[in-house]
């Protein structure tokens, strides 16, 4: 499928959800960000691909509970037709089998609808920025957490500094510039952080570090 050339500018987002109040609130939240723009929204599954092409969408926020579609099939169709399109799932479910199926079909991330605003924004920026790690943020009960999640170990001062900048949605290049180090050094710190926290993505690492009080959430830091 031929897709119109995307102009440079804000990340172009489409919101897909059959609950109009939630969808409108989501669009309002995203449009308040300088680097994000909601260019399309729909509650009809059959319109998703057409709108994605027409509006040169970068990221689709897809609700899996819509009654007129099978989410894994929709994800596979979008990924096949538009390989550069990033699909981020928003769901009230945390079924591991569903998560794995959607990831296998081509979704770039899976967020529970109770995720913090900062988590959603960071996830959108990360997947559009080329983060190769799958982004998953779902709540866990204490029993599941203790059974399956490793207990975070301490981070070095530099690792905390790097992860704090990640929490503020800075890219590896921006972090390297701010800290005066090579981008490869930042990537090495992130690999160590992921290993220590048992994290599968930047967003997952931030969430686990916040839960363990290893870093403190700070206001967004502008690049300078």
C-alpha cells in the first residue's frame, strides 16, 4: 500500500475507542502536548486502516474491547499494510495470553487503561522514536508480582540519573547530550538498568523504579 509522505512535525496519533467520553478525554490529553497531535479518531473498526493512510498516522492507540472487531486481527492487518505504523494497545484486561498474542501480531506496546498519564506519553514517544523494546505496562496483584517479578536491586547514581531522564521522555541522544557522554554509554547504562530491574522496556523500567522508590518523578525537563 502506498502511503503519503509524512511531513516533519508532531507525532500524528489516531485514537480508536468505542467509548466517546474516554476517547475525547484521551484526545484532549494528547493534544495538550506540543509534540503530539491527534489527527483522527474513530469507534468503527472498518475505518481504522483507511484513516491511518489518509491522515498519515504515526501511532494508533487501539482499544481491544470494541464490539465490532477482533483486536489481534486488526493489529495484524495494520502491521502488514503499514509496516512503519506503531500500534499501542490500551486495554482494561491484563490477560498474559492476550498480551502475547497482540505482540506477536505486531503491536508495539500494551498499556492498561489505568496507566499514569506520564506512562502513556512516554510510551507513545518511545515507540515512535524507534525504541526496540516492547512496551508493556499492566497492573499486577501482590501475589503475581511476588511470584513472577524480580525484586529490584539498587541502581548506581549514574543509572538513577539516566533513568530519571528516561522518565522525562528524553531519547538516548538527548540523554547523552545532557550528560556529556556517548550515546553508546547511555545504551550500556540502560541495559544494566533493565537487567537489575527485570524490565522489558523503558516504560517498564521507569514504573518499577518508581514503585521501588529508586527514582523520584520530576517535572518534564526541556532539552537544552
